[in-house]
DNA sequence: TGTCACGAAACTGGATCCAAGCCGAGTGAT
DNA sequence: ATCACTCGGCTTGGATCCAGTTTCGTGACA
């Protein structure tokens, strides 16, 4: 059989992708029985998968009352960006004195691919609006790939894990709501990546640290502004009862 | 029955305490069946508990081969201190502009209690050696309590959670091996806490950030030195096969 | 005597069965 | 008419059962 891993792993991985990509909306309640018949497994691995998602912070589970996909507030999103900024700064500063020529080449390759996708996406946005969110997801992947090279060089596996977890806070609707500000983000990210690259090439740990930190923080500020804007447009009147928090 | 929580929660909480305190040594293999009969429950909640511990990073689970309590290397311990330094710095800088008079009073109370325990412990260490590790555990708790006040003021729940997780890397044997350096640590921690307190009282976010960061980093350096020393004393000859890494 | 192969025991992962808790509808009392 | 209580369905948590896999021990053969 496809013994690559356990069934609980498979289920958890797929559900995670669907939650992060927004295919499963925030606030959705996940019934064990329902997930069971969808994946053709029994409830045992489904329960394990849901627990793993809870550990990742993607769902909240209340005893005897099931699991619900977390609604990530703008406050939590802001905190996630703050955390990521510090962790990226740490990893980048640690990577600076370890850079080899080969590392630099890999970083350049990742940055080049990111720049390509950025150009594609900007063209796409100018010509029509952005109906296909998979393009954005792909672009975000290339963005992450650049930073992943740095993580690998820094050799701080736990930092890498935590930062990737923080990335997952920016999911689903957030991406869609922030799409209006993406064009601005594109140009800035590209420049900032190149600046970080230069600092790393120069072996300046402190320079790389400051640049990486500011890079993430500025992205966070932009996203926050975009989400506030989107919320102002689409928020229901204040007198309507808001979605009850589980 | 005491329906305050599920049995899996109970088992996980107890096992976590025992691993962190060192009652269950690193490298120990946890057999599901064995844990079952010890707690008088079936294997289902035990499996959930072990999975939760794996998510916390306290055990590693190998497919079809059980769960083993992680051996935390000095490299991982060093990384944990680096992470905690950044997170503490972040939380402390965020807390600085939010301090109220009441907050400051709570901080002083926590620091006072910490100073008391520190004095007790130093006396104890001078008079005889430190046979009872529970004193050290209590002292560490008071140390953490000081920082917990800051976390609460900073209102960054995720940062708090991650930092507490990083604390758990310093467990069991580490504490015991580092006991020789505790006296040195005591005096420094007290001074550094007071310095952080003053920066917070002055509302200096950047000052508090730098002090908090240096506070954790200096503790990390001291622990690292102590552990290297302990390892040099007790390490088996290099030609003996070391404990196989699971 | 050393090595390899076969087999049994034991352990984990998955499925199914049972009990206990939450929620809502319906009914009766005030 | 409204509030409170109870009863029943539905869902989750826990226990037990079954299958697949790993490991260890024993025995046979080179």
C-alpha cells in the first residue's frame, strides 16, 4: 500500500493545505464523521489528524463539542508578523557569517525565480483583475523559498519551524482581502530581498538582521492596512451580532 | 468523574511534568501498554497524549516503533536560548509603553519573591550541597513568574506560548548538570531583572528590549559553559559507542 | 563456530463498539 | 405567555478488537 506515512499524516496534511489556502473557510466546523467518509478512513486517524491541526493552531477543539477552523483576527495576524520579524532577523544574522559561495548562488537562484514570478504577477494584475488565487499562492511560495534558503544556511531548525508556523497565520480570506495591496508589496519585497542578499554577501550579521526584520515588519504593516481597508468595506453593521466565537 | 478535562489531557499533562522535571529520563522509551496500566486507562487516550507530547517536541515518535523522550543536545539548547532571547525582547519592548502603576507593582512583587527565593537558595548552597532539586525547580518557577508578568502586560499570547515552549528545552539532567553555576546565575539574574524593571518604569521600549535580550543570552552562555564543563567531566571515552540516536 | 533464515512474540496503527456529554425540541407548570 | 425541566438524537471520548510490521531469538547450514 502507499506506506509513505500514516493515514493520520495524510489527512492532516491535506486538511492543513485546504485551511491555509482558504478552501475550508474560517469558522467551519469539522465533524469527525464527515471527514471520515470523505477520506474513506475510520474516525481514529481523523481524530489524530484533528489533534495535530489543533497543535498547529489551525483549529480549536472543545471537549465533546468538536473542532472548528480558527478565525484569525487582525490582532493575531499582527502578532504573527512581529514574531516572524524577530525570527527572520535571528536566522538571517546567524546565516551571515556562514555564507559560502554556493549558498550565495542558491540564494540568487531563489531570488531570480521570485523576481520572475513577481513580474508575471504584476503584468497579470495590470491587464485584468486577479481571479485565480493560485497565482498568488505560487508567488507566496517563491517568496518563502527565498527565506527558506536562509533558514537552511542558518541551521536553526526550530527557528525555521516556528517561522513557518507563523506564516500559516496569513491564510485564506486574508490573502484574498489583501490582494489590492499586492502590487505595492511586489516591488518592495524584491528590493528588500536584494538588500538582504547584499548584506549576507558582505558577511554583515547586524546589517542582515536589521534588514530582515524591517522586511517582515513592513510587509506586516502593509497587510494590516489592507485588511483594515477590506474590513471597512465589507464589515457588517455594528448592531448585527457577530459570528459567535465557538 | 472529574469532567474538568479529558483523560488524554490529564495523561499528557502529567507526563509533560515528569519529562521536564527529569523524573522520566531522556532517551526513555514510552510503551503505550505500560503507560496504560500505570494510569488505568486504555490505549486510545495514551496515544493521543503521546501525540500531544510529540507536538510539544518532548518526545519523538517513530512509525511502528513507539515514542522516545527526546535527548536535547546542547546545540538545541543553545537555539532555544536564542529564540527565547528574541521573544523576550519583543514582549518586553511591547510591554514598555503599556505599563501602568498597578503593573509595576505586580512586577515588583514578583521580583521581590524571586529575590527572596534566590537568597534562600544561595544560603542553602553555601551551607551544604544541593540535594533537593525541588528547591531549584521552585526558584526557576519564581524566575519565570517575573517574566510572565511582562508577557501578560505585553498582551502577546502567542509569543508567551512560544517562549514557554522554549523554556521546556532546559529540562531534567540539564538543570542538574548546571547546578554548579547556579550561584553565579543567581546574582546576575537579580540585577538584570531590576534593570529591566527600571527600563519598563521609564517607558523605554528600546532599552527594555536590549536588556531583556541580553538577560536571556547571558543566561544561555552561562548554561552552555556549565553543560560543556559537566559533559567534559562525565563524558565517556570517545571510542565507546555513544547512545544511538534512536 | 559464525552467519543467515525462518518464526513467534510484541508492539503500533486502524476499525469498530460502547458510554457519556451536549444541544434542542417539546411539554408542563407558574 | 414565559420559563424551566426532561427526554431523545447526535456527536465526541474511551475501550476493545483486528491486522500489519518490526524485532528478537532460535535453529540449521556453510
